[in-house]
C-alpha cells in the first residue's frame, strides 16, 4: 500500500526491534514510539521516531495523527503488581484506542497473549485443536490485562467500527527454548508475516488469533489466521534436538499430559500472582 504509515508502540522492545526491519518496505513509513530511546534495528528507511509513553494521552493522540494503522506492542511483558499492570497495560491501552478513535485511525493490531487464555487445556481442544477465540481464562494479573485489552478492542470495534485484531502471542523468541515452546513458539519471521496479514485483512472486523508458528506439536488453531492470509513458515520441531540437548529437559518433559504442555499458560498457571 503506497504511502502507508504505521505507528508502532513499544518499538524499542523485544518484539518491536525484531519486527521493525521486517515491516519496512518501499512506500511505507514506520512511526516508532517508545518511552526509551530507539536504536537502529537493521536497514530501516522511512522511519519517524517519537520518544514518549503511550500512557500519555496528549503524546499518543499526536502520534496517531495521519497514520493508517497502529501496531500496539507497548506494555509490561510479564507478571508484576496489579497497580502497574492496570495502569500501563489496561488503562494505557484504553488511551491508545481513544487516540485511534479521535484521530480516525481505521485499523489496530493489539499484542495480546496466550496468557489471556492460560487455563484452557488440551482436554477442551476438539479434534486436538483449540479455537483462537476461546473465552478468556487468564492465568495471572498479566493475563487479566491481556483479556482486558481484548475486551477494549471489541468495544472500540463495535462502537466505532475500528478494525481490531488481537494476537494471542505465544513464545516469541529467535528459537524455542523449552518443551512448551514446541507448541507455542512464534518466530520473528512468522510474527512479521502475521502482522502483515492483519494489516491487509478485509473487511473491517474484530478478530482474536493465536500468534504461533506452524509448529508440528501445536494444538491451537491456525485456521482463523490463515483465513486472513497468514502463511507461517517456521516450525519449532526443527529445534527439538537443541532443547533436549540443553541438559535441562528430557523426553519425559515432552509428555502432553505434563502441566507445562497441557495448559495454554504452562508455568504461568502456578507462578505467584503479582
């Protein structure tokens, strides 16, 4: 799409740094927002940088002007106190969506998480596949915040017609590191492919999608993401030998009945709240 401008919040974060060079393309401008300084992450061209917090309503209003879509990656990426989670992840995302509404941005991609649905299990997966839009069953305060983000996205779609896609992102890293990653891994390359599909999906809708690669051991549905054009290429199974060879895990850790492999949220389901 010629002349497309995409606002990326949390652009200096772990996912943002990996996606920025992969989303750069001729005719597209990336407006990168982060409270931290933004260092180059590759051969980026047509980049605008904004040093600000998305929790600042005036700053996010200004950042949303004249953009075609918002990729909201900003926020706390793990469990912490309820007060911080609520302030940054929940109310901060509300401010982003309010800026989207005020500035007339037609499309938003929200970084949700598998932990919004962490207590769902393999026992609920019909024919071995768990649909992407299963109701929230959060496993932590962090998971609650991601469930709230999804609810906010649904609200702003229903009231204002914004195209909203919530990505229940799995184990995003360069390579899988643990047995549960064999199902949950999302490679950086596939993350970019998934975001591109979301940026071009038609017609305007509200969607919840699993953010995972084409993993041999996946038990979460890719059908919903494939319906909008997602074509994942990577498979965690190719890294099985390195996981078993790490000295930390053995073949028994791969048992589907093990809690880490049986629940969507794996070890998040037992960690202390807050």
